[in-house]
C-alpha cells in the first residue's frame, strides 16, 4: 500500500514539474517574440559576406568580377552608394579596414578645403638686414618660406630683380633660408627608405623649390641626351641648373637601334646623383625627377645664383645655409602662391605626394599652431569627423597614402564623397579628380590611358591609388540610366600586376548599368 502511494506521488510530482517547465518555456518564447516560422538553433552566429547591389539582375556581374583569379587571396573592399540619397546599394567587405594608397589624398584634400578654404594661398618672403650704402648691402639676405610648393626659379629671379631695383650692386653678407614655419622633420614616419630618393618621397620643408609647373617641390629634373657618336657618354644636365647637386655620369650612347634605359638615383644622405644606362643616337631627351637632400639649403643656393645673374655680386664668398629671419629685418618683397583651388589640379590629377604632406603640415600650422605631421593629422581627423566620417574606425599616418599603415574602409570613403557634395568647395574637389580616358594630362591625370573606348571614358571621375600590393579607385560614375553613383574599390594583398584591370572592369560595369 505504501509503495503504491509513493508511486502515485512520484507520478504527480513528475506531471507538476513538466507543466512548470513547459510554462516557463512558453513565457520565454513570448518574451523573445519568436515568430512561428523561426527556428532557434544554439550555434555561434556567422556573418555572411556583404553583397547587395542595385537589384538582383546585376549581382551576378559583380560577383563574377569578384571571382576573378587575380583577386584570389586578396582583400577587396567595395562600396557603392546612390549619390542623391547616400543609400548603400552595394558593399563587399565595405567595413573592413584596408590600405587606401593615394585614395588617402581625397581625405587630405577634403579636410584641407574644409579647414583652409579653396582660396587659401601660401607665401614666400625676402628679407634683408643691415643697410644699403653706395650700392652695397651691408647685411644678409633671407628667404622665408611658408610652405609654398609652387615656388620656382622664376620667382627667385623676380626676387633678385627687386633687389637690383633697389640699387644694390654688391652684397657684403650671406644668404639664408628660413624654414621655421614648419618643423624640421623632413619625411613622414612610415616612408620606406627606398622611396625617399625619388620625387614620390621628396623631403617636406617650408622653403622648397619646384623644377617646373608640375610643382614637384623638393626635386630636380635630370635630363639625358645622346652624344653624337655611339660609345660616348650621354650628356647629363639638371633643371634647374645648379652646383648644389653632383652628377656622376655613367651613361653610354649606343647605336640608334639600341635600347633606351636610363636611371638616375641619388645616394642616400647626399646630393650625389648616379646616372646610369644607355641611350641610342638620335633618341629624344629623357627626364627623371630626383628628390633633393635638404631642400631649404638647395633653394637658398638657387637664389644666390639668381642674385648673381642679375649682376649683383658678393663681396666675399657668401655662406649659404639655414637661419631664422632676425627681428628688425626689412621685408623687401613677397610672393603669393596660386589659391588652393588651382593647386588642386596638379595635386589630385597627377597624385602629387608632396602637396598632400604640405597640406597636412599647413593644416597643423594654420589651425593647430604647429607645422607638424602630428598636429596636422589631428586637425585632419577632426575635420573628417565633422564631415560624418567614423574616424575611430580608421588610422591616419600621412596625407599622401604612401604609408602602408594608413587604414580606412570603403564605406567611409563613399560616405565622404557623398557628404562632399553638400560643401561649397565641391566643384573644386570634383574638377580635380582624374577623368577616365581623357589623354590631356591635366584633365585625365592618372586615368588618362585607362578605360578608353568604354562607357566609363569621359564619365568616371575618380582618384587612383597604387602601392606594392595595393590598388584603389574611388569616385563618381553615371550609369546608362543617368543615375550618379559613388564608388570606392580598394584591393590589398594582391600579387598579379594586372589587378588594376579588375577595378576598371567594375567601373565599366557600373557605367553600363541599366535598370
């Protein structure tokens, strides 16, 4: 009898426990608002790759491009927005941080236009101390630079002409360059040692000189022409001509059917340029841009020569170096640069690294009170944050994109390009972007030979980017339907030297898009 009662009690308890468990389960389900067709599986959530396009009909075309073997093993960030609404219409790894290469210049340029303004100019000044008596300047001449990357030999000749116009025939003193507008750090923190010899890695100084109207500040052009006979050394000259740098000529003229292969490389830590290679008889002149070691002193030395060419002599061999303009010195004359809206053409079209780094330091000086990369990048980051970019999700290390430590996302780049349309400076920004397939170098820029004969030619306006293992293209494209799209494509860690063609294919696909 007792056993039967115990058995009944256990059965009752089991039923009660089961009802309670079922009741709790139902309450949990209700509180989580699980719909009837949902199935809850207790596994770790795996995010699927972002792949959304304008509509499903176009998705296979882009996916086919992404399956290109040249992208195998690479990281390909893509972001496409509707330019009118900012709506994201396609994203593949759009929130993955990648190296932008020269697409970084879009961020630098936008920040500079926002903080400095499109009418901003740079200044270079000439001072003298001492006094002028009977045609003799008893004192020194000073050039004070304030970052102008467009200063040329012609400007220095104009300064020298002003001096002569004051009746100066002799200078009993020295020539100094004042570059204290910026700090004395010449190269950005991540620049490869192998890059600093060339124009793409030129030193940044507040007093610097450009060899021509491309305004590659801090460089000289090494020109090589063939000799009249095979076997002789080629003729090597510099533009502008100077004695500040030394040429070691190891070139050779070969027969007119021979190979043209000239290289010019500056030895590290010096201004000795080794020029090697062959040039055929009758060949056209070759030109190579080489960076200068210490551009401040170089500019001062070119100024000395300009003064002498005006017929103004020095009483003794002058010292040429760097020195701050002393208090009480007399301002003789000054030169204002072109406004930023004009500088943007060579800066963006030709992807000028030096301009980008000058803009960073100038933002630091003008806004932050210090002409340094640290201060300039801080100002730049603040300006980009004000333009709705998520700066906490990126790393800014320089202005040009030469650093392999810069990190941005494709989605943030397209966001910037969307917000830029609302700015008063947008026409300047857009006009400075290279145009696909336009062979005029100051229109087509770095895209002048790309996408020719396609729907993207004359249509795509975008900034290119290229580093070892990095290729990028970001800008604007109009579809066949007349819809303006914003896009950013950045590929990292690729190996094929033809990967850039994949980016062009995507841009052409967008140009051909039709609903």
